[in-house]
C-alpha cells in the first residue's frame, strides 16, 4: 500500500530533536517516520530552517549536524526550484506549500497558527491537489485511520 | 548476484549514462544503489531509530540551563514571531 507522504514545518522537526520528553508529539512524529509509518519529504530550505532554529537554541555544530544527517539521509529530499508565491500570510511559509504540492504530499503538519489558518483560496488550491494542513494530533488520527483501512482502499482518494 | 533484465526508456538511459560518466561508475551500480535506497526506505532497520535517539539524547544533554519543553517551544515561537516581524 502506498505510504502517506508528509511535509512538516521546521518547528516540529526541531522540537522532535530538542524536546526532553521522548514521548512528546514531535518526538513521536519523528519515531513513526523512522519506523516507516509514513514518508517524510524535506527540501533544502526546510532543513536550513531546522538548522537555523537549533542554532538559535545555542546548540553546538556537531549536534546540529547530527540532526541534518538524520533528516538528509532518511527523508526523501525534494527540490523546489520555482520559489512560487503560494499565498501564505508569511511568504517564508510558501516553500512548505510548494514542497507539499511538488512532492504530492497528502499532509503538511504544523502547529503554527498562520499555517493552520490559511486563506480560503490557498486552502482550496491545496485541497484540489489532495493536500491537508493539520496539527500533529489530527495527523496521528489520520495515520491511525489509514492503518485501519483494508488493503486496496488506498485507491480511494480519502484526503479530500 | 542474479542477472535481471529490465526495460528503461531512452531518457532514463541517457540520464543514467550521464551520471555514471560524471561519477566514474557504471549504470548497473547506479540502478543497484537506487534499489538499495528504495529498499532501505521501505524496510527501515532499527539503526535509523537508534541514531535518532542518540542525536536527541546528545542535544537534550547539551541544552544547558535545563530548559523545559514548554520553554523550548516558547523560544521556537518567539524566533518565528521575530522572523515575521523583521520580514
């Protein structure tokens, strides 16, 4: 069965490495990905954002490099060349939407209010391409629902 | 190894030959390494998780001052807000 393809925002990825609680939702997200429960797609810009975020926390270079290694070797790297304006209220978020659309991801996972409350026309654009923007909790619910599906039901376009 | 025949279109073959020439290898090696990557992805080993836990442990230990997850999350949000203000 084809696996769910996901793009996550930098804060979730950074938190997955920096939070103390190994049972945090961000940590669970990383573990489920590494366990093969879904495919994570990352772009160079996204990895750069994670690096910047961890740098600002004051982490040493080798530690940040460890994160980059995990992300770059285990995630599916995608190239976003066009730097399109996708209509996010913060243009710096546009690359996430572009990454999701160009990699045919079903989910953008974020806890950021600006991304979870996109303008209606942006949402319509994403929905038309099968992309939903969801917080972590709803993503895990959706993942559970996919796991419960019988074989071949993946042929039904469930990410409406 | 077992000999296996596959069909590739002209464009795939042309690009593979380009990469092979550039890297000094051959097309068969490229195809095998692409298959290895696919299989590693579909059949993840425990190593990926082990590596993640090692990296995470190092980071958590090196974050001085014993910041809580809530404080780290707040710091992330402040960084993002600052970025948006200065954009």
